[in-house]
C-alpha cells in the first residue's frame, strides 16, 4: 500500500487547518492509500491520532503533504527529508493585522518568506481556494490545483442530536451569528455598527448578535467591548469565546442569519457551515469570500454597516428572498462534498504519478 502522509507544525481539535488534515486523511484512506499525520505539537486530545516528527520515515513515504497557514521554525527538518513534497496552502493572514511585537506578526512574515524560498522544494501545490492559487502563481509555483480540502460535511450534520449545556436565546429574538477569531482582520467592529443601525430601522423586534470565536488580539477585544458600551448594545451582544462543535452546532440551529465582515479569508469555513444549517448569509465581498459563497449569500461590495443592516432587514421581511438564499446554499454545498473532493484529489495525485 502506498504511503501518503501529512505534516503540520501544530494540530489541535478546534481549528480549520487541523480539520483539513483529518478530512484529507479520510479521503486518502478511502482512495486506498495508507495515510498518517505528523506534527511537532499536538493537543492532548489528539495524541493517539497524530505521530511526532521523530517517528517519520522519509524513505517509506511516497509523498508528503505539507500544510502551510503560518510560518514556523521547521524549515531545516522539511528540507532534510528525501521524499517528494506537495504543499497544501491555506493562506497566511497578513502581518499588518497583528501587533508588531506579537508572535503572529513574526510568523506571518516568516511564512510568506518561506513560500518564496520553497518554490523548488515542492513538486506542486494544492490550494484550498482560487485566491490562494493566485498568490502561488504570482510567486512562481507550478503544478497547482484548487481542491477545497476543508469542509467535513459530517462534522456539522444538523441532524446530529446535541447533548450538553448551552445558552438558549429567546424565541422572539432575531439571532444573528458571526463565527471567527476576535482579531482585527475579522472586523467585528463593523458588525457592532450594523447591529446598531438595524435596531434603529426595526425597533419593534428584539435582535441579538452572537460573536463566536477565541481571542487572538486582546487589544482589539477591549476595543470591541468599549464600542459595545458606547453604542448601548450590552443587552444585544454576546461574546461566546471558543465553542465546542456541539455548542456551535446548537448556535447554528438557533440562528436566523449569518453575518461576515472579514477583510481577509483564504476560504472562510463558517460560510459553508451556515449553508449546511440553512442560514441566509450576508457578507462583505473580500478575498476568497465571493468564491466560497457562490450564489448562496448576499455580497456587499463596500464595507458599509448601514448597507448590511438594510440588507438584513430586507431578508427578515421577505420570506421568498430568504428561501432563495437557503436553496442556493444547499446547492453550494455540493461543491464541497466527498463525492466532489475525492475524484479531484485522486486525479491530482495520479497526475503526480502517485497511485495506491
């Protein structure tokens, strides 16, 4: 059996890149390959599912898929292995969104420097979005394919029964959901402004904005909290922090609309999760978001909170528009099923001369 393994510096149970590795492993195994995951650092919950780098045998690996979403200090190890390598590029959040004294700032810069240095190290690259492919093409990478190895349709199956405790919101509230780390490039401040305008436009209906995601930028988080107070939105805004899959699933089930204000997304998995839970989506049209959404959401060209509020009101008042968006979301999901991803991955590997 042919070995195709995967490498990432860090793997955990709660981020999109880690989820991508496990989805890819499942697809590779379904194609008849033997596939394991190797990482320098692994969360305790995944210790039995991931191997350490000192267990990796380069001579027994037909191909190594190297996932890249931020710089790291393992370039010497990566250069020392002898097996063929394919890059899996998830994009890197630009350094301008981080404080200059932060690790994120340093490794964002280093990650893009590594992309430049690795052009001859990799025999090709799988890009999870057209946006990512454009970046690698500009650098000079060859043998590129766009395969969105990201969305595990089983992870957020709406039919899965949820057990556990979570916040239950009032049934008469319009619940708006936004999912993403609290960091400058996600631009949650625009969502606060949009909520304030929506309240003025539609004062008779209670509304709540739930912001899901861990905090990457403490400074930005404090700015958001201060702005909530300035806008007198303390009763209408909830910051949940990180959620488990079950808690997030329940929030998707309770929500009425999904908002996204992010300025930089290599893909944006929450949009597809919202599709799977039949949520109308409103987003600003940036980076790869238009491609990820397809026709399944309303895209706003300029980052204008008033327009977002007005568009939201239109959906709330027009059931036909909401139903049209939901139907488009169901159709959009077909682009990311295993039935679509598996043959694309098989064809790319076979073109590289790697068969089971």
